C-alpha cells in the first residue's frame, strides 16, 4: 500500500496522467490488491459476494489505510497546479506533501489495525460447526445470555448487527410507554422497574455478534478508536457471519438449523468477562468445566453481569430481578457463588446453599 500511494502520487505530481485519472487508477488497483491479489486465501474463499468485497475494501481503505487524507493531498495538488499566485501554490503544495507524509506514516504504523481474515476466522477453526451439537440443556443458558445482551437475538434470523431492519423492527415493537420504563436496551442508560423501585440498566448498541467480531478481529487500537471500532462491528458482523453460513451451505453441507445457537456457543468460549474486577477471557475460564450445558445458572448470571463489567450488588440484583424470576434462580446461591469466587470457581452443578451464606 505504501508503494501504491507513493507511485500514484508521483504520477499525478509529474503530470503523467490527470489527477482524477490517477485517483481512479489508484482505487481500481488497490481494490484488486486487497480483495483478489491478497495472500489471505481464506478471504477469497469465504468472501465471494461482490457487495461484501466492496464493504471490506471501503472499510480497509478508509479506516486502516487513511485514503481520505490521501484524496485530500491530491486535491491540494490540484489546487497547486491550478493556482495563479506563487504564495498559494507553495501553500497548497506544502499541504499536499504534509497530507501525503501523514498518509504514508499511518499506512506503515497503523495505530488502528484489524486482523487478516484468516486470523479472524481462527476462532471458528477452534470451535468448528461440525463439533457443535445442539441440546435442550443449552437453550436456557443461551436465552439467559440474550436477556442480558440482546433480547432481539433469536428474533433476527438474517441480520447480525444493530444496523438492520430486523433489529429496528424488534425495538419498535417495544416502544410503548409501559415498556419504555422497563427495558429499552437502546437507551443509555435504560430504565427498569423492579421491586417497586426504578433502576438504571446501562446497555449499549452492540449485539452479541458485534461483540464477538470485535473480540476476534481487532488487533490494536480497540479503546482509542471507538468510532472505527463501531463501524468494524457493524460491517464485519454482516460480512463474516453471512459468508460463514453461505460457505457451509455451499461446501460442507453441515446442519445449520441451529446456526444462531452456534454463534452464541462460540461467543461463550471467546469473549471476556470481569468478576470482582478481574478479567477472564474466555469467560469459560470462570467455570470448573468448559461444558456449557452443565454450567450453573446462578454462575452464568454472575458471568453475564461481568460482560458489562457489573458486580453482584443489591442494585444489580434488583435491576435484573426479572431474569432471576424467569429462570427460577436462587438469590442466596448467587451471593454464595460470588463470595466464594475466585477461590472456588463457578460450578458445573449448582451446590446446595450454606446456612447464613449472605
């Protein structure tokens, strides 16, 4: 990319071609370089739809390779060539060279960088679809996760981000005055009424798919470049999960009736949670067993709180009292498991409650 920038700018600066022609050639050459001539063989195998290739290209060229600054440098070069006043010609040339140097520097250093497609897809190699076997015991555990993170998850059959019609339609169905005071995840913070009191339940706009993608796909710049990260989540959750599903449909013929359950299965073995301020990644490390279907429901409640870096307190218990009631959880067991952790990991089977455990 460094050489492509330098070569196309030199061609424009020495008037070999017109500037707009140089820009067009640059866009065409970088598109084929990033999407077809790449060493990333998995990208060419999985991303076969042209619109997904365009999404991928536009994201990379704008957010990782700083093409906007390069276009501005060509625009300043154009003004330099068209200007009449020597003073303004020098000023425009200085601006053009500064923007070019900035672009080249950022292209090499890349303070915000996403992983290659092959690196991103490694998680699906570790937890392949053919190893996933849906069982009834998984259902309540996956549903509880969705009650914490995104209640629209199983309602969205064909979308994977908050930027979709299915997501919007689900949220719109909740927009009544009564529900507004209980759980609108889109509000920051959202409001819930439990135990006769109003509590605030902070929720973001990230779906579980978006959270998974940012966990496995961003190499650096995660905290410093939040806007770029959000665009990455929206764009690549669509690209990767659609491409992965299409790949299996066309090539492996695995049973994908429970594809959305499979996504959550991978999620639970990949993302980070915090319990008592300590990070656990993957969150399965907080349990005695990696077998999700045997996880204690009370232990999973604690882990799900930690996804948004919440602790077990009177306030969070009250805030998520609807979840406790829905799954028949025992509050005393939640407190017991939380107090014994990390000296004792979260159990595979819920232990009996000790007297006076709270």
